[in-house]
């Protein structure tokens, strides 16, 4: 979703936007405070103010890895031929080593790419050891890529895991300082990304700090491919991919705002077939993100095991089978018991994953807010699909499942809370003890997409205190990400936030923390973050 038009206009006003707007690849070019005409320019345009040149060469879009298993990981890059129209097939060599100097090559191979897949490269390195850091690189067109660093999942008894959790990275709204913070951390097992990796809007429609390519709204396969390419020229995003494996899911903006399985609020009939647009967005996603493709590239719900400490269950509550959003809180269709958010097949699979998991922590990585918030009733979130939410809560309760942690994106606000069926009914939920809470929910802020303005956020905070007793930590206006730190004894979320994203520099700071003890299903506030560890050496 994006916030209401009124909220956005207020947020945009607070940004004081002015522009000779830097475009794709101008990562370190400051926004020009003297104003000017927004101009995206071509994606490889040089920075307007003498900053470093944008990346060039065949591997300008960097390297990435993802979907780690105990013995395998997906490796990704993209080659940019001098003349894509005449390039034909490009053969790319890949190598994976156990050391940064590539003295010990563990596995290697060749991959042929071409225009049919936008010159993207995706291979699976197999036969790897569990819980191990590896380094990888690609060679093609007489050049070698930067070196990437990745890590396989552990097996057996696991004492500690650490993930960064992020969502919602509107390029147009500003700089990716959150990605910069993630890329600088070396002690993460993986990055969990909960959707809105891109936004489909044309320039000026949603944010005007940076100009994306293409300048117009993404509708076609070519449009979506160019939008991903634009994002991957950002140095901070490239570095966050280069240093960590990512486990990703999509939200609405990978196709169009407030999408459901058969349409989207931001799709009009004159824009063509929604089915074609959705297929185009999903194809570009598959090409540009380092996820393991399934037979049907539209099916991205899948799960990952991290030994006995965590199972990660990744959902698609957006495009797979969601029924159309209700028109409002009074819409009679809201009460329908057959209303679907996940679809019967995905819902049955989720139940099976939850009830058969033998891991301590069951992480449910998904898109939209699950907790009932009367204050922010949202037809686009689980609020709008109450029967589906009740069925999931029934699964948690009837199976006496403990230690389920729901990870959420979508709303560009940081909120941590208990998950109770009726959090404002004292007989059903006690905010002091957590009695009545079935699980906990941790909501990631936008990397760059706006929440509320600071002033509105401050006013809302007093309303949260009064009306949302399940919330144990929040920040409704800053951008960033959180670190999820797991041990057999507790799960802790630590939010790292930046004051704004309209300048290309700015330090992150600890915002707030929460934790839940094993078996508690209830959050308490934490004053200090879990200390960072050393981690394996950075990719050089
Ligand atoms: Fe978003």
C-alpha cells in the first residue's frame, strides 16, 4: 500500500522537495537545493554535481545471492553488453570459493544469458557445507565482477542467528541509508526483504528526491526491467546484496499499488490487461532478484530451515490468491467466511509448515499488518480479511504453538506488538502480562518510503498509547530496518533508524528494541540493542 493521499501530500510538504534531481546511478550526488526541472536522464547519466561516476562495465549492476539452503545458494549477476541489440548469447563463468583470494575454488560453472532474460544470470551453487561463508564472482566479456559474499544455512543445534529485516524502498523518496547500514554489518546470516523493492510510479507521482528510470509508470516488461536496473545502480543497495544472501518476497508495488490477485487500485483499464502487467512485473522480479525460481514463477511462497533454531516461512499475501479489498469497514463482504488473503492452497501449506516445524522460532515473513488496529483499520491488511486471520489464530491456539514471530512490511512504520485476537478487550488480552497473546509481530519501516510526517506521527503516538495496548514499541516517521537476533532463550528486534533520506549521508541510530522470551508469546521493551558480532571477513 501507500499511505492516504492526504498523508502523502503532507509528508511531501515536510520534505521540502526541490530538485535538479539526481537520477539512476547518481548515488552520491546531493539533491540540488536551488531547484530546477526534474529530469531522469538516461540511466547511465553522470552525476550533476561532480560526484563519483556511476558504475560502468559489463557488471555495473553488481552481484547478489539468495535463498540459502544448508548445501546450496542462488548466485546472481547481470551483464550489460556494449550493444545489447546485437549481443546474442553471452557466456558467463562463475566461481565460488571458501576464501576472499579465491585460492580454494569450491565450485564453478558456465551460464549462458541473452536478451530473452534481460542478460540476467542466476545459477545455483550446490554441494556446499552448512553454516559456511563463501565468496563468488563472475567473468564475461573480458571482465570480472566484484566479489560477493554469501552464507549457507546451518543444520542441527544452532545457538545464534541474526537477520536484517527490511521493506519498502521507494527510489524516488531518497537515499538508501538503511541498505547502507545493512551492507556495513558483517554478522548477519541473511537479509529478509518483505516487499516493495521497487515502486511502479512515474517520476513525480510518489516522491521527488531522486528520479527513477523509466520516467513513466511501469506497465510493460521493459518498464519493470529498467526500473530494477535503475535500483541496482544504487551503491548502497549493491553493497547490501554483495555482502549478504537475501530471502525476498514481493508486495504490491512490484506490480501496482494495492494489488490483489486480479487487479490493483493503481491499474486502470486503459493501461491494458492487468494479467499481462502482473506477469511482466513478476517476470522482471524473477530475473532481477536472487530467489530460487519454482516451476511457476508467480509462486514465491516457500520456506527455509535454519537448524533447530528457526524456520522461515515466506508468504505471498498479495498476488497469489488475494480477494479484492473491501471498500471500507462497513463493506458487507468483509464478513464473508470464504474471503481469501493467501488462498486455500497457501493457507493449508502455512498450517502444515507451522504445525510440523520442530524449530524453536517460527518466523512468518509476509507483507501486510496482521494485528487488529482499530485506530488504523486497513482494508488492505489482515484487517480486511478477518476470517482468514481468525483461521490462522485458530491454528496457533488449537495447536498450542509458541514462538511464532510474524515479520511485516508494507506500511512504512516501525511497530512491534503482541498478536491478540481482540487486544482492546481486557477480558481477552492483558497488555501487562501478555495473557491472551498468541504470537508477536514486528513491522519493518520503509528503507526510504515515507511513513507519517513527524508532527502527525507524534499526535498518533498518544493515540496508540490509548487505543493499541498491544503495541510495545513504535516509530511512525523514520526510515531504516530492524535486526532480528535469535537465541534458544529469546528473540529480540532492534530498530535502526535514520533522521531523513533526502541527503545521501546520515548516520543510523538505535531507535527501540523489543524481545520475547521462549514460550512467552509476548513482547517487552529493551533499552539496548544486542551487540554486533564479528562475522566473516567482508567481500573485498
Ligand atoms: Fe511500501
